[in-house]
C-alpha cells in the first residue's frame, strides 16, 4: 500500500486513516482500468420507497463511485408538554423537550438533589495547536432548595478532548426512583482535522458516548465508552435506549492528488476498486478496543434500480445503543443528506433536501423508521414541496396518531414564497402519501403574508401554531381536527416576532408562551419580548400580556435554543407556572453614539403565569443577576448558561458558577 496522501484526503473531504483491505475486490493490479468518470452522478433523493440491500455490492459500489466523483470534482461538503415532577425531593424543573417521553441532551441536568453541568475549558498546552478542541469538566453540585444554596461536590475531567462540548442525559436504575441518577451519558463529536506546524493530520470524525458513574457524586468514574465513526447530527433517548444519527464518510488512504498523469489516475482507480466493506463502512470501538463493524450492507436501505453510475457521498447511520446492557442493539443506514431529524416515541424521520429536474425547485424527502425496544425498522418514504426551516428544524415536524405533519417553504423566484402545511400517512406500499395540504382548493388562504418568513412552529395535538414575520408578528392557529381538511382557524397580528412557542398548562387551558423580539417599523430588532397568548377560542387568539426587555443588541439564548427556557408547573397549585430565561440586556445610552445602546447587565429573568384555567396573567417577578460591566463591555461567554427551578429556589448555572436565590428575594 502506498504512502498516505493527506492532501488527497483533504481534497476529497475524507478523513484519512489506514484501513485494512480485507474484503476488497481483489482485482488484478495490472488489468486495464477506466478512469473516465464523466458519466457518474450523485444519487438523488426521491419519494420512491426504499428497499433493503441484499448484497454488499449494492452499497459498496455507489460508495466507491462517491470517491471517484470526489476525485473528479474536488471537495464537496454536505451540509413536549411540561408536567410537574412529582418526587420525594420536591417540585423541580427538567430540560425542556419537544416531545414528552423523548429526552434531549443538554449541558445541564438536574434530579432534585444534584445539578450536573458540563463546561468546556481550553485544552492543555500539549493539544493547543489543535483548533477548536476543548477539555470538558463535569461539575456536580448538591442543592438545598430550602435555602437556595448549592455546594460543589466534585469536578471531574471527562476523558479526551472534543470539538463539541458533551451534552448529557440522566439515567436511573431499574431499582431506583426516577429522581435518583445513577449514570450520565455524555455525548460528543470530534472532527480530527488539524495542522501541526508543517504536517497536516487527518483522522476520522468520531461520535463518542461516555457513560459516567455518578452513584457516588464525590467519586465519579467512567464506566463505559463507545466511539462511532461519523459526525453526530442528532441524538435522543427513549427510556434507556440512546438513538444516534451520524453522517459517515469513508476514510481512505493511498490516493494521490493531484494525479498528474494517466499512471497516477489509474493507480487511484485500482485503489478505489480494491476497497471492500472493511474500508468503506463505519466501525465502532468499545472502551478503546479493536474496531468492530458498525453497519453492514444488510443494515442499509437503498433506492430500487440504483444504476452503476450513481454515487453516495456519505451514509446516514442510525444507531440504537442500549445503555443498560452497554451494547449496540440495532443499526440502520441510508444515503441521503440531512435537513432535519425528528423523533416521536414510536418513529424517527430523516428529512432531506432534493431538487426537481429544473435544478431550482426544492422538495423535502422524508424517510420514516419505526422505533421499539431498541429495534430500528424502515417503514416508508415520501416527499413534499419546499424545504423545512433551518433553525430548530425538528419543530417543523410532528407525528400525531400515526400521521406526520410538517411545515415547508417553497421559494418562488420573482414571486412571494409559499408556506405549506402537509399531512402525510404511511401506506402499505412503504409510501408516505399526502393526506392533505394547506393552502388547498377548499381553503386557499395563505400561511403568512407576502414577504414574510416562518419564524416559529409548534404542533400541539390537533392544532398547529405558526408565526410568520417581516415587520409584524402574525400568529396563525391551524385546525387539524380533521387531518384531511386542515384550515386556518384564527390569526392575530402583533408587533415584532416570536422564534419559540411553548404550550402552557393542562390540555384545555390552551395557553401559548412565546419568546421573541420586538422590532422597529423598519424591522430593526430592539429587545427581547416574552408574551402569553390565550388560544382557547381557536378563531380568536388573544394576547394576555407581554414583557419587553432592553433595546437593540439585547439577546437571549432562548431565542434559538429551547433548552435555555426553564419551566416549572407548580405541584401545589395547578393554576400557576414559573419560568426563567437568560437575557443580556442592552439599555444604557452610549454617550459617544446617540443611536447605540451599551450592555447593562445579564440575568435570569423570572416570571409567573397565574390563574391558569381562570383569568390567566403573565407576571414578571424579577431577576437573578449573573454579570455586569466591569473589565469588559460585553456579556461574558460562559458556558453553560442555564437555570434550575426547585420549589421556591432559583439556581443560575453560568460557566463554573452556580448562583442561588429564593423566589421571594428576587430583585426587579
């Protein structure tokens, strides 16, 4: 085997590592080879149902073609309701999730006794030349909800360095209460592409799950580790099964670029033709051991009738990890790009973008997989016109009673964009067939006015709430009671726009909390807005009240990350909710510029929603200040930036600091 050409790997967009050649094609190295790749094309995503691969070559051949295509073209880069937590440790908040029963990872978790938080720190000097790599610290703090005090019990350096700071899940044992944490699953991903002076080093992207034993918080240890080839696209936990969606590119050595003559090009072709399953399919390692095959061709679903000229850039691999048994329970794979991933308790959907033959019209292809007891099964494929939103793409999709509802936008060049709601239903022939669309001939009214973009979407049972905005914030309430005949039931125009919507209260209270920004008449963002809507009357949504903070420059992580919003239904009073979100407030006039504001403070902003079910009100209760101007004129970048609510105590987690305050002592 020839010397590894790092430049070749970089130009291919492929990390290079020396893979074993077992299982290759075993071609005659002297046989004539064809180096004309002009007829190759990238396999397209279509709405046709997929089939299970029945031979290795059905998957390996298009992967080899993907390498040939990269040689020809150069680098190509692919781009829930909240319920009271009833436990023996009181009433406390949990991570905000889209789907009840489907856990989402976050840098902070809480179990009513301990705050578990992960913060990134600069990597040691020995790793300093690697850009973007961090050493990550797990901090555990014991809380006292009667005094709003937290004591740090331990700080544990998580093994290794990562490109992304690990996000964590809590795991409880079968013999323990739901509130008692036994393990944390830390999920991270690492891109191993960096330069050491004159030598460029490329290693495979890797997704890592580290199981941390926290049964004794003062003596944390790593109990188990699994590393998967591929870049993490999404993860969710259902029960104690962790689902990982990763993007995998083969990692090939021995290709020479630039290939300056026929002899070098033929050598590249022979290298590609020699590649087998061990070279082209993803692997995994347990506790740093020898690599094992993660996916085989039998795990993959492919398009029927794939030709010998089609190519795969990457494989999307869906892996189920049983965290109780510490093993991979199932794997599925397909070749597609990813525009979004959505999980219900029963299904996983992968959304991909593709283009019509005109090269302009975009449509979204949906692939459905069934989930159950750690088993992943391909179910169906379908497509809708337009693309889903890029911010919190999962929220543009929702499964209800077996139907998939989603919002897409068709870009009409030279005209107004069309926002469309589609309901899809699985059929017996493995198709996701359209049940209905909105607008429709019966209900032609458009979602949004001319020039408006979708800013937020939330599906709640038989309704969809959609915010579109340009300078004002129309809130649309869509009735999905009859999935075959959805229609816009109500609409409300208000200043500004919302980027996140959260249902509040039990079913029937029909309250909607919105986090967004106010805007000027010209669309300039001028502060953070927290607003509560009463949507009990579906035809007549009303604003109950809004709180505005700061001016231009004011920001909140909750505008783009739902996990930054903390909600707590009050167990002893079902008519009351508490909520917290961090805001960096700019409202100090700049003496050197009349039209500019300076940073004033950063704080958790605390609210109560009172009299749910009666005459609900949104009441601002005060702040827990976390930073003020001093040595810097800008808010410090301290991660994580989260909050925990427990009975009458408020805890702010800001980097390595934990600040506590009693609800009664909040300052306005």
